[in-house]
């Protein structure tokens, strides 16, 4: 077996394992092996083959890391665009000093005070400052 065939076989095996795992990290490693196979076919030394595999793998991993980081930033921006922020809600009573359950838009929601280190909540009107999962984060209304 030629060395370039061994590199391509390694790329094929990594590609198959990648299909089973669902991450993209093994895929870029497979692309690195394929690049090393191309260098081997062109007659490059084993050192050049290793450098090609490392360079392609590192570049691919950097691209994946960068795209995941930007996706996480987009999700944070999307969380800030919740339409309920700024809406008013009436709290009838507080079950705990900083948490309760209240009706809002026809459903029961978990509610917590934005400032959980301050004094406990008081019944009355509140303003929604954020939504975390199925929990409304509120502050007392100034009215």
C-alpha cells in the first residue's frame, strides 16, 4: 500500500466515524488526512504530509470554533428581542421572597425578581425585564 493510499483510507475511516458522531471535528481531521494524501501523491516528504494534515485540521477547527462562537452571540441577541420585555404583569402574591407563579397571557409562568439580593417581592404591578426559558424576570412597576 502506498503512503497516499494510507492517508486516504484514514480520511475515509474518519469520515465514516464522523457520520456516526455528528460533530464536525472528525470531518476536518479527515480533510487534513486527505490533504496529506495529496501531498504524498505529489511526492512530498513525510514531514510535509504531517504539516499539511496539521494545517488543514487546525484551520478547520478554527473555522468551527469561530462559527459556533458567532452562533452563540446571535442566540444571545435573539434572546434580547423577546416581545414580552417591557410588558406589565400583575402579581397577586409571592410564594417565596423572590419567586412566585403568576398568570400571564393565559398561562401560569414562573416569576422571579430581577434583584434577588434585595428585599422580597410585594404584590402589585410589575414590569417584565427578561425571559429565561419559562421564567419571567420582573421588577416592581413605578406606578
